[in-house]
């Protein structure tokens, strides 16, 4: 059995995003999925109604119990709601071997604009979490927030992506779903473009799906990161096209398939 993959993310009770979706994707790719909840949310196909952080001490202890007992292959970081959870996550990451691959999907607001990270946590997140990211997967609004740059076109996007590479020291995948559809992968001084057109379907959990799938592919394949991004994007696009409404709201849910 390969080393487990761990998700640190919020709980979406509908299973369309966050911790529950991450574990589904890990296990669909032959990995044993583990998870520690960072927040509890109330949401359905209509949107997010509430969100609250888990107790800091319980979260810290949950991380310790896993670290003491298991050798992890990788960690996917999603929603970190407040400064206490960010601090405990940073300490946990610093205790892991550098060989553990870390994917950070910054969750600052929901797709409908609901705030999912307290303002006081954002500076600490940039200071303590970003430098440990082997792969950072922000969308365009998150790239603006984390880079401090206003992005109105490709030139500003390139500046923002390179700024985040300097902050993380790892790779950065800027997702274009909130813009013109093209994704940009920054790795060192190199940039790969993944052109695409925007799909009209309003699918739930696409950012979680892509980031956790990239971690799973990284842990199960020896191929280069650009090739893995291409595969993950193609898989996500297919899932968006086939997504279906499960509830009474407008959100469509993504199917998770094995292999």
C-alpha cells in the first residue's frame, strides 16, 4: 500500500467539496485517504449558510495522533478558517519530512462570496503556510489577494504568478475559471499555458476536485507536473460536462470515478 494522503479541510455535509470530496478522490486513485476537519459548515446545493472553526486543541491533537502513527505521502490543505487553525497547521507541516508533498488550495471565500477565512488569519497563512506549498492552486481572485496585485489581463497575471512562486518556492497553478478559461502553471522561471474555454455549468467543488486530484496523481505517477496538470484538467472538464443537479438549488455535483 502506498503512503496515505491526508486532507486538512472543512466539512461540506453534501459531500460536494472539502474534506469528504478529497477523500473520495484519493481513494478513487488507489490511495488510502485520511482527513482532519478544520471547520464545520452548513451548506447544500443552494449555498453556504454557516461556517465555524473546529476547536483548536482538538484539531492539534488530531494532527498529533496521525503524525505519531503514520508516514504520509502527501497533504492537501483546503479551508483554514482562523489564525489558530492556521498556526496548528503550520506547526504540523513543519514537523513533517520535506519529502511529503503538500498541495495548498487557498480557500478564502466560497463561490457565492461567503467568507471562509477570517481576515486576521490571512497574513499568518501567507507567512507560515505558503512557504511549505509544493504546489499552490489559487483562482484569479485568490491570486490577487495573495500577490497583492490587481489582475486585469495576462501581463498582471504573469506578475502575480511569479510573485507567488517567490513566496512559496514551489509551483503555482493559477486557475482561469474566474477569467478567460486558461490556466497558468508557474514552476521556477518557466510558465506553461493550458488553454480552455469556460463551461456554463455551475459545478460545485471544482477547486477541491482539481487540487486533491493533482495530489493523488503526484503520489501515484512519476510523470512531470505539467503532464499531471494536463491530465487533471481533462478529467475535471469531463466531470463538469457530466455534472448533475442533486438538490433543489442551481449547483451541479461532480461524479468521482475510479482510475
